[in-house]
C-alpha cells in the first residue's frame, strides 16, 4: 500500500515537472509569459480571508508568496496524482494507459477556470483577460501536457 502512495506522489510530481517544462518551452519559443507563482502564493495566503479577488495584484503582498505559490503548485500536482491512482486503481499503476490520465488532465482545467482564475481576478475561465479564448486554449494544451506527464511518469516508475 505504501508503495502505491509513493508512486502516486511521484506521478503527480513528474506530471507537474512536465507542465513546468512546457511553460519554459512556450516562453522560449513564443515569448509567452511563464506562470507567476508568486501571485498564486499571494492568493493562497489570502484564502482564509477571501477566495475571490478583483485583482490579486492589489492584495497585500506576502514575504514568501513565491515559495508558497510553487509549493501549492506542486501540492496540487501531487493531489492530482493521488486522485488518479485512487480512481484508476493499482492495476493502472502496474500497466498505465493514457485515457485515465487524459480525462483527469482535462477535468483539472476546471479548477483553474472556476476557482483559480476568478479567485485571482481574471474572471470565470479567464473571461476578464484581454484574450480569454487563447488563455483557455493554452490551459487545455497545458493540462494535456500534464496528462502526458501523469502517463509518462507512471510508465517510467511501473
């Protein structure tokens, strides 16, 4: 049992690394901005007081917000790895297939669209940003990369 838990944690970490590498590729190849984990950390820090902000950039800064944002990012990735293993089962860990990882990867877009984006002031599904359709498309692609990371990491450690 403990072996499966550690594998689930590793799968979540590996998938999150895949997503981070993808963000670097998008930045280097197309000049797209990398995620600002500092502002995510600021949002996490303010969660006990308020979930939805008009503009998280206007909220009081927190000295360790960047570290908190990165930690939160990886904790969420780990949580998703554990959810995948719980839902797909130990058999999936022994013989991973892409479809369960892909379904979870796409479902997790909802957390960004309906919690994180409005929580930080970007509106539902980034509706308040200058180009929400581009942001949504990039979110779907990034979470597909996350799914590839779930699957690939599971293959590597089976």
